[in-house]
């Protein structure tokens, strides 16, 4: 046999087991590190859940409160006055809805994307409800007239958009507890 070939075979005879051992060691160490990282992430999530859970619950509470505050009956109760026009009442209610929403916008961090999307949709539905009811009123209508028209429309449509999202938020929070 050729001495160069024999030397090459000798080198391969020593290198091949070393390479196989190195590959196996790399795979085992990688698996151990992955397991260790997953355990660490689990422990961090577990320890953070004691902090996050109350904040999540508070976010759901605040959003239910938001929905209660922007519900048409609550808006009527809060802002209706005998001496204001329908236009003034409409403007006041729309601003109140937008202000309440903007005060609670950070709560989206703690709830599902679907729940937040529904909160935004309901806010827009309430504003649309106020505006469309106002548009159907005569220009000289009073705030009391607008309030009565809103109540009549809610009764006729049997629709309370804020209640739907409140029920959804309650159902979603039950999934966590």
C-alpha cells in the first residue's frame, strides 16, 4: 500500500471518531441548553404571572367600566339637560365617548386582539348611533328630544351594543380563571 494512503487512513482513523464525538456532544449540549432556556422562560412566566394577572384583571374591569360609561342610557343620564340643544347634547356625548376611550387605550396591551377590536367597533357603533339619531331629528330639537329619540330607538331596535362587548369581556376573562 502507498505510504501516503496509509498515512491518510491513519489520520481518518483518529479523526473520524473525534468528529463523531464532537457532533454528538454538540447536539447533546444544544438540547440541554434549549431545555434549560425553556425551563428558565417558564419560571419567568410563572413568576411574572403573579404580577400580570392582577393587571390583566384590572384591564378587563376598566374596559367593562368604559363600556358602561359610553352606553347610550348612561350618556343620556349623565349629559342630558333641559336647557341644551340636540346639537350640543350630541357633541357632548361624542366627545365623552372619545375621551373615555382615549383614557383607556393602554388597556389593549393586557387583553386579546379580538377583544380590543370589538371595543373599538363598539365605540364607533355608539358614536354612529348618537350621530344617526341626531341626523333624524329636526334642527330645532332640544337635548331632551334627542334623548327621547335615542331611548325610543334603543327600545325599537332592542339593541344595546355595549352590553354585547361586556358579555364578551366577561366570557374572555372566565377563560383565564
